C-alpha cells in the first residue's frame, strides 16, 4: 500500500463542526459518511493551501460536511 500524499485531521474533529458531523452521520449510510469526510478533508486542505482565513476554512469544512 502506498502512503497518502497528505494527512489531515478530519474536519469532524473541529469543535464547531462536531455537532454537524454527528447529525449527518445519523442520517446517511456509513459509506456515504466516509465519502463526506474525504470531501471535507480535501476541501479543507485546498482552502488552507489557498491561505483562506481560519473562519473561511471552517466554513469550507462545514459546507463539505453538509453537502
């Protein structure tokens, strides 16, 4: 197995996003939730690479979780 190109904590570990992740997780299949987390990680990574502010990164992560 190859190593990942980057490793990032799940946005679902952010205190401000945790409640939303919990609600989404209750409503979707495990496979769908895994997809949501992958999208959120990628979205947050792209936002950070583009030097978004902390609030903007949080908004991106939350939008990805709710997508």
